[in-house]
C-alpha cells in the first residue's frame, strides 16, 4: 500500500481497503457546481464544476500517494488513481456533458527529469473509465520558475502568469473541457491554463484533481 506500506490483496491497487476507507474525501463531486474548490475560481475564470478526491496536507499519510506519483517514478499510480476517481465521481454524474480531458502540461525540463507528466497519467486513467478523449497536445508550458510549493497565493499567481501557450484551438471549439491536475492549492496554475483554453470558441471549463490543499 502506497499509504501505509502494508501488503495489498489480489483485488487491491495502490492502496489497501483500510487506507481507502480512511481517505479524507472532499465529497465535492456530489455538489460540483458550488463547493470550496469551485469558489476558488469565481471572479477569475468562468467555471462549470469542479471536484477533488481528497484533502491534501503535506507530510500526511495521504501525501505519500502523490509523492510516489510525482517523485517516486511510478506513473502507474496516476493512471490507477485516475480510474479510481473517475469510477467514484461517475456515480455522482460529475462527467455528464464533459466532452474532453486536458491534463495540465509540465515544463519540458521537468517532464524530461521525471520521465512523464503525472497529470497526463491521471487523465489516461479517467479516460479509461469514462471513454473521454485526452487532449494532451493542445497546450504547452512555455515558462517554469521553480516549484509552487513554498509560494504564497500572490507569488503563485505571478509564477504561472503567461506560463502556458495554446498550440491548437481547433479541436477545442464548442467543447466542455475538464482540466486535470494532481493537486490544487491556490488555483493559479489552472487559472493560467484555462485562460489559454478559453481563447477557443464556445469553450466551457471544469476542473478535477486528486488532492485539494487550500488552507486559507
């Protein structure tokens, strides 16, 4: 188990049933149009709905899930958790009307170091469960000024402003896009990415993440 280190049974993946049961779920998928995550984006970008699977806190037991995904060289954790969150959120009708998935791109240097983009892996898992296409070539990250982890909200906004560039708007026209990231804190990264996607015609934006770390 990625969280407690215990042995998994044949039917378990990534985490054991006990850790799964104790995951600090947000429950946001049941009220996806108005929750603390969605309100984070009000007045910044037009947003349809949003949800995260669990509340994320650094150095907690559940932080090991994302640590293994981002730094442990285990992209399969992302795909598995993508399938997991999709299956759970589908019960609440979260994906109704959504037409495509857009994983938040990593800077080329960071992706080269890591060997993969964790958001793409999560999106693949979501796609496997929902059948929705993954658009991972429509957006690129053109600047990277270091990790967002130790920055306050205003520094985060400055760090990612103009960080993304829309490569191809044509497949995005008239789509309801689900932006996917591993953890959302201030929302600055997703706002910057969404502003580029909104340059396409008649686009709707929703957001999904595994963790939500907003402590304000």
